[in-house]
C-alpha cells in the first residue's frame, strides 16, 4: 500500500560534486594498452601532399599523418601566438593616421581588424605559447604530442598533477598550463620552464624543444645519451629530446582526473497532520474478502465483513512507521525506490522530513 505526496520545485536541490582519481603508468607498453589508450605522436611541418603518408602514433589503430598532427596542434592551440614573441600572443593590428587639413579629412592607412582564434588559454599569466616553425636553416620542424583519452581524465586533468619521466629527465605542469623540465642528474627541486604546454580540458600535452623559454642559454641540457642517463653540457637536439618522451619505452607517466557528478536531493516533508493512519492491511481484522460465485459466474455474493482496525491501531499514542520511499512520475510510474536503514516513526506533533539523494 502507498501514500502519495506531490513534490514541488523547492523540494528539489541539485548540487555538483567534483571527484578526482589518480593514475600512474610505468612503461610505454602500458600506455598503449586497450584499457589505457594514451597515444604519443610526432608532428612535422611540411606539405601534406609530399609527406602525408608518414604516419605517427604509438597506438597502431589510431595513427595519423605527421603533417596533420603538426597543423592541427598549431591551429587549435597556437594560432594567436605564431607571430608573437616570448610565448605571448601577437600584437593587434592597428592603422596609421594620415593627417588632413582638419579632423574630417584625416585618413586611416592600414588594416584595423585582427582575426582572433580561441586557443584554449589555461592561464591569465604568461601563457608560454611559443610554437616552433620552419626556417631557412630548418626545412622541417618536429613536435611531440601526448593524447590522453577522456575516459581517463574525465572533465579535465587536475592542474599540477601531470608528470612524465624518461631518459631525458622529467616533465611536470605548473598548474597554469605550462611545462617544467628537470635534468635527470639535477636535484628534484631544480625544475625550469621549457617549450610546451598542457591543455587540461582536452588531455593534450605538447613538447616542442629542449630549450628553456625566454632564455638564450644553449648549455641547459646534456646531449649524450648513454644507457638510461644523459650526460654533457650542451643542449639535446630537438628530435632526441622529443623522441625520448614520445617514442621511448622507458617512460613513467602519472596524472589525476577530475570529474563532476551531480547529487540530486529530494526533500519529502510529512506534515504533522499527514499519513497518521497505517496502510498496512495486517492492521485490519478480516482484511481478506472471500467471494462466492454462482451460476454463469456473473452473480456473486460477498461473504466477508469489511473488517475493522485492531484496537492498538486506534490508540492515541500510535504512529505508523515509514520503511520505503518511492519516486514516481506524473503517470504514477515508479522511477526509483529508497529503503530506510530502519523504520522511521512519523509524528503527530511535528513535521517529519525524509531526504532522498541520487547521484548521476
């Protein structure tokens, strides 16, 4: 038996709750597993018609042309920064004024419009969005991309949680979408900014070069690779540095995901004058209704009494108990059932409120 109560909008509260989960992987083979699916790709500048057949990707079923990887990363995250310097966006285009005889005869010379793309900024501070492009000295430029699937990072990667380690050192993010690099032979606190970024909401990590952004030093990194260590005082070549994290199997990666779940709370309030009578049929004597049919079955005789409540049910101190709460739609279709930990006695002198929480 059931007793129904209409819930209004003020009885419904939806609250977001952010949950995090940490991941830690050791070895390149673990990253490419079917239950992980972290793809590491190389990108190269160039003409697609010439080098479009050169595929990249540590996951064979998700390989892409190297030129398209390079161009897509440039288009999505660095378009506003190509002509800039020191990792900042390019200056806005302004017009010059050719002075006339009076203000109405002044003439604007040059364009005043500037195309702006949304490059998914991760900080309002120094963005460090320098992007490598080819020059007369370098006919082709290589970049590295780590693509973490959304099934792992959820809504976004938790800032200050990304970490990757290889033979060329270790890289972590600074919480503002910028990457920090540490030489394998340096103290654990000796991190410095490097060329590359992390896009938290897309699970994309970009690795460009082994030079320190904003620095003219060329002796930051070692250039000799022996076994699992790096030695020397000169900088590592771009390809060697990127390949150690993208193509190398001796890598360790960790990060934390962030996922928002929504807790819907229904508040069912039983007023002091509501539901004060039990609906349990066992509280009524003669609650069964035997019937005698005769003839063709169209005639019947009710042989049972209507029954009456037992005496203890009619006592002034009696209050029914609630054991189960169901949520119904407007067509009285049962949508959800909630069981109370123990029977809850209603009150005839004060309101009783039951809270139903559903996570989705």
